[in-house]
């Protein structure tokens, strides 16, 4: 019986917002490529794998999504050099944004968003990047067994490392620019008995100042895992992860603000006096001249903005070989998370007369679920059938808290959460979602060199809930939405083939149809369910909406030999029933309505070539081209907007990535340069942000064994080597139909990181 890894869904190994003073017309995360190391491409068929060896080239504590950005076609953006700022980072993969992908950890579906996720924790808060064994990324639409309600355009499956067979551990200390430090420690028990029981426990704490303004980025996590072998081929794995993170955010800017005020403009924090006087119309410093010149100085800076997240994730992953031909793979999991996002608004006065108040979006979700699947081998076929069920309860409230009069108290702290009692409850939302999925797939091997797959999945996702509170004076609505929305498709097919026709040569294709279930969340914060302005609009429009679907076609060629490796991947996607939240009314008091804006047509190509002309020297070049356009014009407030033929926002059409690494003895040096073309900022393409080159440099040296310690290693990394100024994240507050908007962030300047690590 072929052993099947239980790290992926159903045990299948795949080889293979926070408002910122102005709520938005259309929400759309942004993207950009940031990296510090090379990535040697490996994979099988329409799946590529990033290994632990490749991840070890990055600064310890870097976001896993940032690491994946070395892959052609993946574009990651962050306003910090490690990619861990949840408000200022996002990822695109071949034109699909992060909340249109399916992401799992050891078979557990993770949240699709980084900020106040409605369906689980984000990657950064679910596992320490040090403990990831590998990441499998689909070139096509992803496997039918993947448990996700958001998988529209592909999947990212993350598998955690198992405990080592021998007692030992690792300690690593990172230091960096802007008082950055990170301490990591891990202990492996080794095999404790004849059956092979073993466990691992690790802890990491990260801290550091923002690269501009004031405030720190703090995170601590605990990961634990126990592995119990059963017989020769079966295993049961129990895992538990805990996180606690608090991050001062960077101030959202318009493109005009970044141009006129420079990239160093940020929040006033900790200068409460300056923020207080600005709310009363008295500006200082560069903002005084900006205001005098007619700029929007009130919105160019606020007192502060903070996000906080804490949560637990745990489960059991079982791979049981029942007979010579039959395996049973199951994952049972539970998760609890709490988050809040704050900002100090000059638009709502406090009851004590202060011109400022603290707006807090506080959310929490509790979910549990399981996947279970049987895999049966007969003749040349492997038949896999299974189900996934999940229940998720999500709630979010927006409250206003009093700020003190000048000189008469301490401002509200988004770090400590000392909010006190709210003086105003703007709105509240609660949702209960049940997700069910069935899949059936046959893998057929007519030849040793040819593998064909055919299968389908059925999905049913029902969300019930809506408003639990409404301040009509604030929202301007007598009745917010309550009701239910269901996303359902009985037949979502998937076809895949891989042909290894000569040694080192591989051809593959992948065809899949996927559906993304309706999203839900806070009132007017960009979700489908929460986006309706009132009950009447919901009742009149909900039956006209259809869940987003996409056909994804992928064909590719891969070659691998000692001196040269290369790949070519061509893809096409037809995106139907794209839902966008379009807003009317004053920009400080918008009315948002989800509507179907039609389809998106996408064509793209990714190509990579790695040369190893001499031993220990590796040179990789890759290019990516993506042509994505909207199919239809749209109507908003009686006006027609010429969206048809316009390029999709936030994703560059062209990316080029170059890496070189060389190892001499115990020393390794590596460098990379990445180019990203311009990205469109507005939906009708009348505003864009320029492209740029970003370069990084790294080096490491291994000292080997030192007394009882071994693998003593020093690493040095320099991010943004040439110290360019560039716009990184766009769309954190959404993107406009036309013109400028306060939804852009500058990228980090040159930063340095050094790490010393040792194993025992």
C-alpha cells in the first residue's frame, strides 16, 4: 500500500477593514514582490513545492507568503521588510487575490484575509515560518479535496515539520534595523519509546520599531506537535498553535499625499497634542504648508492605528492504512481567534468635548470542522472520495470610545485594549456559516510515465445572520441587513494530466472549475453580506447575485537536469459573476452595494530558467506576463463606467525576477533583483502607480560543530539594497472607480538583518 502523507487535506500529499476616515468604493487587496533570496523550483505536474532548504535563505520570521513570492506569477506586497504587517500586506497569484485562493495548514483551512479575517486566522498567526516543512502551490485551480470556501484561482498547502527522531533543538537570535529582534527556540523530544512517539515544542518572540513614525510590531507564538506512529505505515499527529500579536500600523495615504508629503509622513503617535490640534484645524510642520496649499491635511495623518490578534488552532491529523489497498485520512480541527483594529478619528467628537474619538472594530470567530476521505487502489486506479464539514461563528462590532481633553487624561491605547465603555455602538454583525463539500476523484496510470486525473467536488455554503446593533444616526439606515445567503454548486469538475515522456522532461495540463462562497463581515467593510446598505436593498438584490466562479486552464512544460532546469507555464481563466462593492454618497458617509460587475478574462505565461554552470553556482531568471481585463461596463448611480477592456487593478502585467547564489566551503552569498511593472490604481485605469526594481543581498557562514553544539550559523541580509523609494501596498482601503484615494502605503527603505543560530 502506498503511504499517503497526512499533511494535506484528507491526507492527500499534493505532489505536485479597518476604515481610515474614508470608507471605500471597491475593496481590492494589492500586491507586490518582496524577497531576499533565491528559490530553486521543484514540483510535479501543475504543482510546485518550496522546501525547507529554500526557506532557510530568508530572514528568520519572514512571512511565508513573502517567501512564496519568489515563484513566477506570485506577487506579494508589504510595507515592512519581513511582510508581517497584517494591515499593509497582500498577495496575488496569477491575477487572483489572496481571498480568492484556498490556503491550508496540515489540512486545516486558514483565513483568506490578513486583517480581521472572517473565516479563520491568517498564515502569519497560524504557524511559525521556522516550522514549515514545505509549501505546495498549484499552477492550476487546485485539488478537489482542498477544504476551502475561497478557492477560486488556486491553492497554497502548507505542511508543518514533524519532530526529529533524536533529541535536540534549535536556538536562533535575529537583530536588525529599527531595533528589530526575534528570538526562536525549539526542542524535539526524539523517539520516546519503541512505537516511535515523539513531540516538538517551539516558541518565538518578535519585536521592533516601525521604519517611520513611532510604535512597535510585536508578535509571539507557540507551536507544538506530537506524532504517534501506528504500525509500519499509519500515523496520528496532534498539533496546537497559539499566537498573540499587536502591530502599530502605517498611515494610509493617497498617491498625491505620497508625492507631496514624501514617503515618511505617518501617524502623529505618540504626540497627542499635535493630533488634537490638527483635529481642531491647526496643523504643524509639513502639514501646515500642505493645508495652506489646499491639501487634505486632516486625513494625511491621525493620532494612531493599531491591530491586535490572538488565537488558538489545534487538531488531529490521522493517516490510517486499513488494508493493502485502502487508506483512511482524516483531519479534525478547532480554532478560536479574537482581533481588533483601531484608529483615532477626527470625524466623531467625544462626549467630553474632545475633537477626537477612538473607533474600534472588534471581531472574533470560533470554528470547528473535519475532513475525512477514503483512498482505494485497484489495478491502475486510485479512487479518492471524501467530505469536509465546517461550522464557523463570526461576530464583529464597531464602537466609539472617548478620548481625553488635552492635558486631562491618557489617550486610549490600542495596544493595551484599555477602551473602557463605549459611548456609541455604531453597528454589530453576527454570522453563522455551515460549509459542506464532497469530492470524488480517480487517478489513472495507463503507463508508468503517464498519470491522468478526473474528479469533481460539490459545495454548499450557507450563512445566516446579520445586524445585531445599529446606530441609525451614524449609519443613516433605519434597518441593517438580516437574512441568509447560500452558495451552492453540485458539480465543479477537475481534470489533470502529467506525462514524463523523456528523462527530465515533463508535460502537464490542469483544468478546473471553482466557486468562491459569499463573504461576510462588518457593515460597509467590503464583504458581500456586510456590504448591503440596508434590509430593503438586500431583499431586492440578493436573489440577483450569483457566487463567483472561474474556469482555470493550465498547461506547462518542465525540464530538470544537473546543469539546467527550466519551466514554461501557460494559463487562462474565465472569471464569472465578479462581485464588487460599489459606493455612492459622500466619501465620509458612503452607501455600499454589492453588485455583479460581470466577468474577467485572463491570459498569462510564466517562464523560468536555472543554470548551474559550475558546482555550487546557481543563476535563475524568470519572467511573468499577465493580461487580465474586465469584460463588461458597469452602472453606478445612473452613470455608466467604461470598465470593459480595462486592466485588472493592483496586479502588474509584467514581472522579472533574477537570482544568483554561490557557495564556497562553508560560506554562501546570494543576491536577487526583481522588477514589477506599473499597477493600475483605479478600475477605469486613469490612475496607476509606477513600476520599480527592488534588490536584496544575503550571505551566510556555517561554523559546523562547536563543542556540544552543531550547525552554528551566521546570516546577514540586506533588504532594498539600493534604497529606492517606492509605493508598495495599494488597496488596503479598497480602490476607486476613478482617480486617487487614500489607499496606498510606501515600501520600506534599506534595512539590515543579522541572525545567529545553533542546533544541539
